[in-house]
C-alpha cells in the first residue's frame, strides 16, 4: 500500500515527508494504523550521526495504534487489537528472554539494520529501494508493518495518543530509577537531565518512595515541571546541587543517580559519581556518539567506595512486563502520562517539533495522525 513517512536521507539533513510503499505482513508480522508517535531524542541521534544507521531511514520508535492486518503464524494479536510499540523486540525464546531479560533480547542486534526479523528483508520501499525503519518500527508514518515481537497489546480504554510514550520514554525513565537503579523507600535519588526520559525517572523515584528526588537540568521550564512531577528539589547543574544533596542526606549523598541527558559525554560520569553515596548506583541512560569511548572516572573512588556504574536499556526490564505495570500505575494515578505531552504536531511539522525539543520548550512532543494521513 501507499502511505507517507518522515524520511531522513543523511546526517545533518531535515526530515522530509515522502510517499513510500508499505508491504503486507509476512509470517509473524502485523500491520498497525497508528494514532500517534512520540518524538524521542534518540531519533535526533540519527540526524547528528551519533547512532549509525543505513540511510534513507524512517524515524520513530514510540507509537500506538490499532492492528489492521495479521500475517500467518501470529498468535499474540488479532485485527482490532490496541497495541503499543516496544523499541526492543521481545521474542520470548532466546537466552536473554528466557532469563527474564527481554529488554536485551537477541533480536535487538538488528535494531539499526532496517532488516525485518521475519526474513531479513525491507518492509518499506521507495522506488524499489529499501528504507530502514528506526528500531524495526519507523513510527513517523501513519501505518507500520512490524513483527509481533515489537508490539504489546493494551486495553481498549487506554488513550492511545498518550500510550505511545510507553514504548520508550516512560518505560525507560521509570525503570531506570526503579529497576536498574533499585530505588527503595527513603532513598535520595538524583536525576541528571529532565527531558522526555528523565521526567519519568523523577516520577518513578517518587512512586518508589524516595524521600528526596533532586532534578538537575539547565532549562528552567524543565526544572519547574520536575517539581510538578514529584521532585523535591531542582537545580541547574550538578555543581549547584552538590551542597544541598550533602546537607539533606547528612553527608551520605544520593543512593541512586540517574543520567538521562539527551546527548551524553564521558565527562559527566565523574561528577555524577561524586554526588553518589558509598555503595550507591549511577545509572547511565543517555545516549552518546557510538564512536566516543572517552570517560572520566576515578577508579580509586569506584573501588574504595564500592560504587556501581550501571548501563540501562528500556529501564532494565522487559516491555511485556513493564508496559502493563505502568498502565496499572497510570490507572492508580501514580503515573502522569497525559501530562507529559507539552504539544502535538502533524507529521509535516516534525522538524518544528525537534526544534522545540532542542530548545527545551517541550517535555515531550507527539505527532498525532489525523484522517488526512490515512
């Protein structure tokens, strides 16, 4: 079928809405009519070249919608089902999945290849040329054809426009504080970078019972929003926050520090470790340049104070576990989901949306598809 999509043709270029050809589902795949797509910073990494990917590419990896077609062998989904995309596929049978580590499923090795899980071919083409779908999804398009391993069924009463954010930003941020960070009742948690992911680390830490949640971001709007979402303190930098963290913890410092800046560099590790307590954990969530291997870190401090430096993807927990759990938090009122959306955009406004993100004007922008897109 013919549809449209926001396509990126090279590093430094703008997104361009173009007509593409979308293939029907093959074995194990379904087609989804999307309601919305989140605009995550990870897609901007394609524009900067920090994440290597074959061009041209259809961006987007946070989506929600309704299944319209089902391929052979699909056992988890049916036409009419409401679904949320998961940027990490979870096959359920590989070794990591069988160990409960669905967030590092072996199928994730193909996330940036553009080749489908089912037959290693392209599901979207233009003039006979295959297009990469970001994270095997490509949600900057009103229709997607994807593997059932990349979708999670949700209840019909969940608002799909907001539910799209569960596919990455909410699950990643919340889990980085609660699962990868292991926040406990009474802990002090610091969140460095309060964008579309970090704001959910703030929410997760608050919901887990942290006594103090300290948000750090240079943008005043985000600091103000962090207080609304559960932070007890907010500062513009680690340096400004350090004294207060020491004072409120009687010198012990933070039990958990979560780094969720949009574009991470290695020089943020040492100061983040310095505000973390003995035996504490620093969780690295933000993405940097894939070729950057330089990190500033005191090995003396790491060893003698027994601190832990922990990477996290999808918050350290599988999508089939986390997304339903987060919907329970949403129903109970513990998770602010609708409030995360600062502004909605049409697909044609995608470049404006990313300009707003980079300028710090949004917690999260969302592309909302309309009848004109289908």
